[in-house]
């Protein structure tokens, strides 16, 4: 849920659903032979990584970590997870409002919930392209792409800032440097958008580039909406770090907020690599590696699996109730 998509996942929005599409299979890419092959490869890669983790981690210790969970931990984690789509819906509303679009908080929350499971199960890694489809009645595709990219860059910027700051404070410069590099990439994207009018383009390509840039920079020209979107992003990732803190405490391996703020953003970035379905396996493996020496590998794996359970499986399953409604506005 909370993970930002890759640039490729936003570039080509899928076509709007039609009555003859036969459900989610065609919409997500599983209906085609190529999609099924890619999806199977992603699933097998995730299974292979998780199998390797099971081989290197003491399974008895992993079982003990899960056995330490209490109902209070599970309920607290569920309450925190339930707040995330509400905050995301508010932020989406603020981002759209920066261009004079006002679909309402309720619809924005419905879109966030309904699109989330499609992000998880799509072998084509279509990502937030589904969100553009859900909002297609509000503006032209170029503007929507720019707005969605701008919103996601807020996520990436916040995560990278958290990781870089925590890494520098904790003395783990080797982790701070990749985060600083990500911030550099984000800055380059904004610079390209600011000077998009000077790009050597013509005709329709130039028009589309200008619309995307206008959407991307919309928040920059609307300070109240920018402040609100930044505040919502801070709340969102504070909820994420709180969730991870609860999960580590639940498996009997309490970690300091500084340690979690250093490792978890980078683990989320690892989950964006397009090599497994929904980032399963890569996210957990990265968390185990990043926290080596601070907590037992079994405890880190248990917390990582629980994080995926809450934010991807449970929240994604709940989101399926809203998917058709979100796409048929």
C-alpha cells in the first residue's frame, strides 16, 4: 500500500475496463500469454527468495518469533494499517485540488483502496496507471500523469529523506549515501519538468510533455495544497514506521525508531525492484540484510512478513471490494 511505484509503472496507463474484459485477468495483464509468463516468473522469483530466506534463517526461531505475538500487537497493527488509505485519500484530494480538480475525499479514498490490489497482483507492474484510469473523467491523461508522478515523488522524497537523515545520525553512512542519491534523482526530475519548454520536442509530443510538467509542478504553484500534501505524507510514513515498530515489538525484537527509520525506507525501495510480484521476497530479504547485527534474522524476517501481510495482503484483499467502483466512476 505504502510503497511508491517505479517510473515505468506510471508511464503507460492501462485502457479503461469494458464489459467484455472478463474481470481482473485482462485488466491486470494475467489474461495474455506474455502476462502469465511474466507473472509466473515474478511469483517463482519471490518464492525462490523466500525459500532461500527459509534456508538461511532458523525456522524454529522464526516460529518462536511469531508465537510471541499478542492480540494487542495484532489489533494495534491493524488500526494503524486502517488509517493509511484514509491519509492517502486526503493527500490525493489535495494533489488534485492543486489543479482545480475536486473529486472529493470519499472518491479519492475509494480510488486508493480499489487500485491497491491491482498494483499488487499485476505482473505488468502497471502500478499507478490504474489510478489515472480511475480519474480519467477529471482531466486529460498528461495532466493526470503529472499529478500522479508528483504525488509519488513526495513519497520517494520523504522516504529518502528519512533514510538519509537517520543513516547520518546513526553513523551508517553506507546507507545514507544511496538515499541521498535518490534525492538527487528526484531533483533532476523536477529540473527537467521546470525546463520542459526547452526540450527538443514538437507537435503532440511537446504538448503532452507540457501537460505532464504542469501536473508535476502543480503543487509547487499552490502553497496551501503543497503544505497539506507534505503534512499528509509525513503522517503516512509516520504511520508506516509506527506499524513496523509495533511489529518488531510484537515478535520480541524491539528496535529504536532510529534503526527502523534507517532500514525500512531502503527495504521499501528494494521492494520496488521489478523482479517479484508486489515486492514480496525482496522487501523481506533487504530488511534482514539491513538489520543484520541489530536483531536476529528470524525476527527481522517475521516482522517483514507481517508488514507484507498487513499492508499488501489484508489491505489489498479489503481493497478488492472497492476496485470495480473505483474504475467505473
